[in-house]
């Protein structure tokens, strides 16, 4: 369960990071926390303002209502706000927020690291197409120690986005992309047994309950006493479901 673990800024500026990052790597910058890159990117943005205006957003996936795009260094505020809502964090930390320092030094660097290391996997920022609003994120990548062809699916959305089917829409699309375009064999997801909304998303995404278990979390939060649950869908189950009317 990887979960534990607003005015959006100008899209133009955020887009620019996707274009700049490879250049920064080529220039010899190596990732050591978000601030190092932020400084370097601001420097380069200042050097090439016109070019930045034409940079397109790095979209990984598009659904009827959502864009799933890469995160970039200008997403700090959005992540701090998301994790600052105790309702969002209830089944993750018991409601405790993630500090700005943790977002800048740990969370966002970890998100950005996936794009280089695991093509096709990662943490994707969910944007509502109709409004361009940031809704939260999905992750789709193998949990530490798991086989590369068995990604774990996860999600965290702002309260304002709940109850509109967005989590299910994103999950279904990510599952389908993994099976159709990559070598994914099995998708897993887990949550606290008492996180009914999350379990429902897994069910509606075609996953089935495979086990209940008790995880050894370093910090206990209310509801832990009911344990955790794991859901999964295999490639053959997904293919079979597609043939049904
Ligand atoms: C879990 C989460 C992503 C769901 O997002 P969402 O966009 O509202 O999900 P969907 O609208 O696709 O589906 C939610 C389903 O759960 C149901 N649901 C929501 N809250 C529920 C509750 N308390 N009890 C029973 N069902 C509930 C909804 O009715 C819906 O099912 P339905 O379509 O059959 O009516 C969102 O609540 C969230 O971000 N929570 C905080 C972070 C989190 O807990 N992440 C998961 C950690 S593993």
C-alpha cells in the first residue's frame, strides 16, 4: 500500500519543466532534492522564455474527462495542499499532513525519479480536462521488491473531486494501458480494510479481492485493527472481461 508512505500555477511554466529536465541532465545536473533543480530550471527558463511558451504538457494518458500528466518541479504547492487535507490523509497517515519539506525533498523527487527509471510507470498528476484543475494523482508502478510486470495501482484525489467516478476512470485507463501497451501481467492494489471508497474503486476497476492481511506499519492509525486488503487483476482476467458485452 504505497499510499502511506488552489489555484494551479501557470500551465505554461509547469510545462516548461518537462522540456528542461533532459537538458539539465545533459548539462550534468544530478537529482539531489527538488531545490537544486528548481534553481537550475529557473535559470534556464530565464534564458529561453520564448521557447518555453511552446512546450507541450507531458501527458501520459487521456480519458474522457481526465489527463494524466507527468509531475514537475512546480507542483510542490499542489501536493502540499492535497496532503494538507486531513480527509484525504485519513486512511494514509490518520489525517496528518505531509510537510512542505517532505514534499520538496522526498515525495516529489521520488515521483520524478520514476520517469527515468521505469518507462510506462510512475506517478501521474490527474487534471480535469474541462477545467484544467489539478485533482490529485495516480500511481502505477511495481511496489518495492515486486516483479516489474506486476505494478501496484494507487490514487489520492482532492475531496472536491470525490464521488464523480474519477478514480475509477483513471484506474481503468491505467490498467488497460498496462495490459495493452506494456508487458504487464498482473495489477495489484491494497488499502485499509475500512477504506470503503478505495475498495469500491478497486472493484469497479475490475479487480477482485485476493487476500486480507495485517501489515507491519511503523505508525498505527485508527482502523488498523481491521487490517488491510489486497485486490488484483491478471492479464487473462482483463482479456476475458473485455470479451463480455
Ligand atoms: C479513494 C478515492 C480515490 C475515491 O475517489 P473517487 O473519485 O471518489 O472514486 P469513484 O467516484 O470512482 O468511486 C467511489 C466509490 O466508492 C463509493 N464510496 C465512497 N465513499 C464511500 C463510503 N464511505 N462507503 C461506501 N461507499 C463509498 C462511492 O459511492 C463510489 O461507488 P459507486 O460508484 O458504486 O457509488 C478518494 O476517496 C480519495 O482520494 N481518498 C483519499 C485518499 C485515499 O484514501 N486513497 C486510497 C488509499 S489506498
